[in-house]
C-alpha cells in the first residue's frame, strides 16, 4: 500500500519534469492527414521518433527538456519547408504541423506490335536526383494499363520490356524479335523522351507500342591466354556507346558536356556462356554495333564492376546476316599506378584528387584515386580528372608523352600515369534574386567532353567556383537545374545568347554578376 502511494506521488513529479511533442502531418495539396510518416527529434545524445496514425497525427512523451532538430520523412513525399529547430519545455506539449507534397503518378497503356493491349508486361520509370537513382515499376493489367506510382519530382525515362514468351517471327524474309522499347515507342535510347513530373502530378496518356527489330545469330569462341578454349566463361554483348549515357553530373560540381540527353536506364545487355569447346552463341542480337566482352579468374566485384585476372573484348557489326567466326582472346590484366604531382615534380600529397579511365570500346569505365588501379585490361582509354579543389590538371603524362584529352592505348608495359597540377582560377559573383538558383559555367568551345561546373547560389545570391582551368567561359544562372538536360551540348548552345562571357586566368580571381534566367 505504501509502495503504491509512493508511485502515485513520484509519477506526477516525473511527468512535470519532461516534455512532450504532438502534432499532425498533412498533404499540402489536399490538407488531408498522412499516415505512416516518421516524425522525431534529434539531439547529439538523445533522439525520439514515432509514426503518424491513419489521420496523420503523432505524439511523443517523456522528452528531456532542451533544444532539438525536428525531422519528418515518408518515402517519395517531399517536404514543403525545412523542419524547424524547437525547444521542448516541461509540462504543456510542444505542437508542430508538417506539410508534405505527395508523389507523382504516370499512367498509360502498353500495346503489342499489332496494336492490341498487352497484359502482364513490365514497365519501368527510371530517374535520378542528387541522392541517387529513383524510379518505379509496374505490370500492365488485362487491358494493358499501368500506373507508375510514388515518383519524386524530376524527369523519368520509361522502358517497356517484351513479353516473357518472346518468340522470333518472320517479316519480309527477315527474322524479327520484339525488343525493350522506350517512350515514345522507340528502340534507340538516344531517341527516347523523358517525362518530367512535379509533386502531386497524375499524368495519363503515356502510351507505348512495343517495337520489333531484325535479329541475327552471332557465334564465336573465347580463347584463354594460352590460345586454348576458355570453358564455361560468361560472354556479354553490349550496344556500342552504352556506357556514355551516365557520364553526366548528378549533383552540383564538375560535369562533362554530353552530346545529347540520354535515358537514365543503361541500354539492355545480352549475356551467354561458353561450352566445353569455348564456343558461345547469341541467338538473336539486333542489328547494330556491339562490343562482346569476357573475363576469367574473377578477383572481386567492386562498385558493380567485376575484376578479372584475364579479360578480352571483340566487336561485332550486326547487319544483314548471321556472324559465326568471332574470336575473343583473353589477356592478362595488369596494375597501373597514377601519381598526382605539382608542376615542380613534387608529390601532391595534401589534396585528394581522382581520375577516371573510360574505355573506348565500351568495357566498363574504371575509377581510381592516386595510387594503383588493379586488374586493368590493356586497351584504349580516355583519362578524365576530377576533384582538385583550387587546382586543375594542366597535363596528363604517360612516360614522356602528353595525352591530355586524347584516347590512347594503355598496354601492360605502360609506365605510371602522371597528372601535373597547377593553380586554377576562381570565379566569384552574385546572381540577382537567385533564391535556389544554380550557376552553370562551361568552356566557350561547348564541345562534348569539355568540363564545366555548376554551383548553388548562397546568401545574397553569391556563388564561387574554384580550380577552373585558364580560358574563356560562358556563365548562366537558372532557376531549375536538371543535369541530364542542362549539361548537354545542345542545351548549352541554346542558352549562349542569355549567357555572360568571362575569362579565367591561372591562379587569379574573376568577378561576374548575373541575372536569373527562368
């Protein structure tokens, strides 16, 4: 009896010494409460969290009084404003109201090559933002309809896959096969068109008709380093040019100008394997240029890229007939060292630069930082450099040869790659009424492969870019930044008339004031 009385006396004191949080999370477009939203408070040593009920309401009790950062999250929903910092006091609850923008939806139909609706077809929406890949997938119903839901704002590529039972058929004496098809009903990824959505959008009419392409049989043999058949190794067929599609900036910072905007999806690849005689066969490769690659002696899988002790490639031009005499020869991979140096030859040890090797025949690109890159296939590469802070790569040397901006053979006997760094220029300025705008700066040559930079406006519209190579640049400030569209040569050439010109000198600071282009 005494213990019960003691507890009844202690509980009110404890309750009065802690605080509580309550509130609601609503759809900013409809005002309706949103269930399943994670809401909470963060402090260095303490954190509290809960989930909203079906009406969007939440409550947290027993909070130690103090100053906290609030947070709110639900997959695919977007915050209207930054969650506030709050002070929790003992006694009366602290009340908060959060507003979230709902995700978007894309609706449409899939039709067969005969124009009839197709059921049970996989449809994918691929997108990207600063946090990484985004997207959705769906399956068509009996009427061929699909709904791609929970899409965050941004552009999306739509890809439709062929039916599971995808048999070849003859048309005009040519063997045909239905192929993965992009919106708006095209096979070529360069001809695909993105669909942009905003929060709460519900867009319909995204109709896609599957397309067919002539296909041919491609056979060959894989030989190991001793010219003997390589047994039970994987062979992949990759459309030539496939690995240029993702070579753009997905965030703010350095980018390389692309020839045109491409779908976020990687181009679908084909895969097969060799038999006991080292022979492989692709029964149905579409017409076009292909790179075939194979490896043996798997070492590791890093960042989705397989490393092999032996590696080989071959090219196939698939046109009007089958191919039966291809040969892939596996050669030993090797380790290549890369050094970053100042112009006086001393090591650049106080910065963290990086470089990227892109193979000219569309084997996977490889990234490396200062030091060795392991298990590199001997072939032709382009070398791109990034991440130098206040400096730029004035020269890229292999032995005594300057290979800056070139595609070069890198055989196993190559000496180390040396990247020579020099002080870059700085560009500073302001943008009138910038808000959340972005400044884009690029060389006036505006050629695919040229390196540019992008940066957010800061307080008062101020911006700064460091480490720019000397030269003539264009600069434009935009209120919306979509890297896949706005870092292409076509887009940048189209806004030259609205851009300002500026010259950047090595080790010097240039100033520029811009107006926002909407």
